[in-house]
């Protein structure tokens, strides 16, 4: 994933805490912040407060309504039309 520059302000205590984590875990402050953001976004997705990006759903939805006409009962009797018999 490509990285983009983003500048922000932190509280002095937040900066001190990040620098302590940096020293303790030997990872950059930027990496700590990226990990925290990823964790926060994942939590929102689980709580369904953020839309989940789903490539397969996008592909399937892109063909919705592509076909016109067809039997009026297609959604109810799709097995008969696909397999030649009603499946249970």
C-alpha cells in the first residue's frame, strides 16, 4: 500500500508516550501510529460503523440489473432453470 504524507498535532503527553513506546519496542513513531489507526478502523468495521471494502461484493453488484427480461419467477425457481429440476 502506498504511503502518503500526513501532518498532525499531538498533545505533549501523547508525543512523550509514543517516544517511550518507540524506545521500548524499537519501532518508529510512524509505524506505531499506522498500527493504531489500523486497529481503530478494524474495530469500527467489526462494530459495523464503517463500511467494509469487499471486492467480491463490488464485482457482483456491478452486474446487478445487467440482464433484462427472463421468466418472472426466476428468483423463486432458479434451480429448475439451472438444473432442469426443483432442488430441495
